[in-house]
C-alpha cells in the first residue's frame, strides 16, 4: 500500500530556540515585565516591523487578542459585532466574552463574505470582525469602504492569514487592528499564543493595560524605534488606573519559541502556496471537486486546502469522506459532524439563533484537508490521488455507492 504522509506533525522548532530556552531556564526570567528587553518585548518589535505596523501586543491567544481589541474599541455592553458565519467558534466566543452580541452574515461558496448580506446587516452593528477563515480573504476593498462610510471599526481576525497579502498589503494591517495566532496549526507554532497589531496609540495603550500591564509596566512598551513616543505615553497616562486588568499576557518561553520561526516564515508561505496550488490544480481536474480560486488582489499563504463537492448529495458526501479515510486521508466536511466548531448551528451559546441558508449550504459540501507546508511533491500526489479516486468511486462510471 502507498505511504500516506503524516499531516498532523508540525515542523520541528528551529534549533536556535533551544539555546534561548536554556538561557531562560537558567535565569528564571519567565515573566515579560522582569526586564526591559524581555523576549516578549523583542518579539513585539520584530512582529510589528515584519508586518509594517507601529505597535504590537503579544498575548496568550488570538482569541485573547480579539477580546482585547473589542474592549480597546470601548464598545458599550450589548454592542452588536458583525462576523462571517463561517469561522471558528472562538471568534463569536470572544465577542460574548467582551459583553457584546455576535451578528452573523452569509458566506458564499468561495468561503468569502457575501457582500450583499454584509451590507444589509452593517447599519445595525457597532463593529466588525473580518475572520479570514482558513486564510481566505474576503473583498477588503469593498469591506473597508462600506465600513469607513459608516465609521464602523474593523478588526481583522488574521489568525490563519500570517503571510497573506491583499494588493501587496499585509493582511492584518488593513483594519484598525489585526489579530494573529501562534497555536500549533498556524504558520508559526508556539503551542499557544497570539498577537495584535495596530497603528492606533490610544487603542494599543488600552489593550496593553487590559492585557495585564499593571502599575507602570506599560513603560516597557515602546513605539517604533526612532519615533517620538509621546502619543503612546500620553495614551498610557490617560488610561492609567481606568481599566480592568484581564491578565492575558504572553510568557517569555512562548516568545523564545516564536522568534526563531520568524525568519522561516517567508519559506513556509512560499512552499505552502506552491503545494496548495499544485493540489488545487489536480483536484480541479475532476468534475466532482472544485477548489475556488483566490480573489485577484489576494496572495495566499495556505497550510490546508478547502474544496467543494459538486453534485453530491449527503449520502455521497459521507461516502466520499469515508472512502478517503479508508485510504488514509482525513477529509473534514465542515457541516457533517455533529460537533464541528466551524458550523454556526453548533454555536448554541449565542444569545439568538441565526439562520444562514447560503452558508449552511456551503458547509454541507465544503471539505477541509490539512496540507502542511513541509510535504514533498510525492506526498502531495498521494493525497491528491486518494481524493480523486474517492470522487471517482462515489460518482464515477463504476459507482460503488448509492446504487
Ligand atoms: C485558530 C483561529 C482562531 C483562534 O486562535 P487561538 O490562538 O487558538 O485563540 C481564531 N480565528 C481563526 C480564523 C483561526 O484559524
């Protein structure tokens, strides 16, 4: 039998991390505010510079970054926050956590926001989180002009979009705030962790304090090197003692695991895109599989592939996933498992039940397959072969199922 690649193991952490971990363990300096040049502070500067933002705040997860972004926007209790109906349960959860109310908008068969539904719901909301789910970028030009016309702040959930660009601009720098994840399934893996970036001194000052920079620890947060930092200092002075401390800080150990991966990012992004596009071209050769193309301004950074099943009913969809699984490739159809955290009807913690027929229809036939960037061409072929064969077995001339 052919060897099916392991798609669950992450890439090893670069050896440079070992030395830094050893030094950290020797010094015992795990808390970010023990020193001025703590690894977490260095990471913040490097990450902000990498993406071209003025400020970065590293925290315990992307969910924490989203929560702090909403809190930093100073939204009133029960403010409505619009999000796409296709995202991870942590996103509406961060809104509930911030005492706000998630409002869901439709997502089309290409996994991107349905702009007609987005616009129809926009006048009733006070903020927007654009979740670039699985790194698929919605039309940010249209979204920004609709939101700017109404003065509605946009938070980008770029958890899965590190390295993605839109018209050459880094995803996460288009909205007022961009939030990223360092959880193990993302481009940079620290097990857990998150970071937010912004150019807004007042917003970052609020987020820094609420993340747990108690007393004068905010003094260890600086703006871009060489820039007059009076905006930031004034903002910190304004908010001193005014805000709750939620203690969502990042540990220095996480930062030393993350920092040596930053130089690897460009390679990971490049390989991930080449791998994805290779498999996409092969899958699109089948009449039963459809990988939607990116939008024209979008340069993607994928580490998984999503595709739609064409003309398959629910029984055939289940059969497709089963045949692929028997051959060793796990296909997750977002809407088919009872507990999938990316299916909006499973977010039963929402204050109001919301129905999204288009998004539901997409989730019932959209498939998700992991495609770690380290896979070789031969390994990609094994995965593509299994998916193509499964489609052929279920729908092709020698139908074995559903007859
Ligand atoms: C992973 C992910 C999150 C959550 O990130 P955490 O760091 O685990 O909180 C949120 N949104 C999207 C799109 C994600 O992929």
